[in-house]
């Protein structure tokens, strides 16, 4: 009897292991492994099965490595490092469970298993193997110092495979490149901070890496302070500016001298005198090359020279004003002369007309008295040659011409004599 009882216990245990009365326990995981970017939220999903005659009282997720120690098996929510980051979701009708883990880190890399507990003593189940979680720590692999015009590749590296693709950022701005590698031709504008992120996790970029493009000195130039006229005894400073990376070392030279006369960004000469006058230039140099500026002329001006310049300028200005006023006076004088000449011409014309009338009367009287001589008057208006120094003047000249008839000419009647009138001719002669 005892022997028969002992045979029944292994059989009952086998039935429990395989399921009550042939019904199986089972947990199926949607993914055997998952890779998630660091800082992201990940969902681990499974479906389960248990004997229908049993009542399911609890389900939860555990760390798979704890399953061999029943005394250590407990929900993830019981651990301090998980309790604020873990959520459970379950659809009892579809028998589907989800573990949601927030802000994953490298410490979360392990396998997670699903556990079922019923109201029957000893009727519990753990889904073996579980889901293995890998956390990808994105990082940009690139040289920090590159030379201008040099081809450089930046690579977004991960500790596990991310198939969603990548997104690149420069100084926080999204770039169009979406591949794992970003290639640059190393222009100086390429200097900046670069980072990458997995597509779908744009809010979780990798740590930024600074890229600095180095180049030889360019745009080297010299400025003088003060910029105006330099008087003997003044203090003069020359400033050299250049564009380079890393910053260039500056040397100062004076033309026709083989050695440098100074160094540094600025070159100063106190108590400037004639011996310091000359043409100066600077040279900028770093480990990638050098460039010199154009030469600038620095010349001292004496006090008497400046006074002379001031005097010449004042004289020119005074002469200009004097010439201006002289022109105004001449114009006014000319206008007044022209007005006076017009008035005089009018008076002369009136006087000439009166003389002509008087001579006509005298000629008529002579004809009536039967004088044999016929007198012709010619009124000649002569315009003298224009004098360049005097305004134009018109004068009326009268010439008296006596015309005698031949002795053989027969005298006409008194009526004919009356017809012989005095002929006046007004001639305007322009010299």
C-alpha cells in the first residue's frame, strides 16, 4: 500500500509540471531582444497561457536571473531603482502583458521575465528566457581638430544595432544628412558642435562633439592711430589685424630693414620724429602658414609745415570769397552801364531829329529866294569802335554837303525850283 502511494506522488508532480489534466502553461515574448537608446522609454510585450480551471491572482515582471532563487523573486516595482520608472499594462481577455520601462540606462541591460501566480498552492509560472534589453549609448566619433579643405568623416556609433536610421545636428540645428556617417570638406564655417540621434528618438541626441577647423592667417591689414596728421613728438600706434585659427603671432617690419622692429598685436612709437618716418608692415604666422600686410606710410609733419598748410588753405578760401564778390560787383556795374547807355541813345535820337527839322526849314527858305546852289544835308550816325575799357557810345555826326548845278543847265521855273527840295540822308556807320 505504501509502495503504491509513493508511485502516485511522481505522477502528480508530472501532471502539475505539464499542466492540470493536460492543460499547459506558456509565455511567448514578442521580441527576444530589444535595443533602446539611452534615456528612451522601452516596451517589453508578451502573451501568456495558463490552465483555465485555475484562478489567476497576480502577474508581474521580474529579473530573469532571480528566478533560480525563489526567495528573491519579486516584482520590479519592489526595487528602488525601478519603482519610479516601471509601469505594467495588461489585457486579461487577450492575455497580453506589457512592461514599460522609462529612462533606460546601461544598468538596465538584462533579461526580463513574466510571472503568473494563481490561487492554488504551488500553481505558479515563469516564462523562461524572457526579453533581453540592450541599451545603446550614442556617441559621435570624429577628430576635434581638422585642417581647412581636409575631408573629415563623423560617425554616429552605437553599442547595439539601431535600424531606424540617424539624424544629425549642428549647434542644435537639424542637418539634412540622415546616414550613419556625416562627411565634411572642412570649411571654416564647419566649426561647431555636432551630435546625432536615432530616428524616432530625436529628443535623445548623443553628447555633442566640438569640431574646430584650423587655417593659416588671412586678411592681414594695418591701421594707424591717430589716423590724422602726425606732428613731431606725438605717440603713434600701429595695429595689425588678421583672421586665423589658431591665432597668429605678429611681427612688425620697416621696409629696407632686414630684422623685425617689433612684435605683438600693436606696435607703438612714442615721441615720433623724422627719423621714425617710413613704410611699415606686419606679418602674421601660425603653424599652418603666414601672410604679410600691405605697407603703410608713416610720416611726421613739423609745426611750421602745418602752419604753412593752414595759411595756404586760409589764403585759398579768402581768394575764393574775394573773387566771388568781385564778380558780383562787375555784374552790377555792367547792368548799370547798359541802363545809362540806353537812356543816352534815346536822348541823342531825339536831338538828331530836331536838327534835321531845322535844316529842312533852312533849305526851304533858300529855295524860295532863288539861290542857284542846292544844299544837301547828310545826317551820318557813326558808331565808334567798341572800346574794351569803356562802354559803347553812340554819336550823331552831321555833314553839310553843297551841291552846285552846272552853269549850262537851264534854270527851271519857280515851280520847278520849289520841287527841288533838300535831300537828307541818314547814314549809320559802324566803325
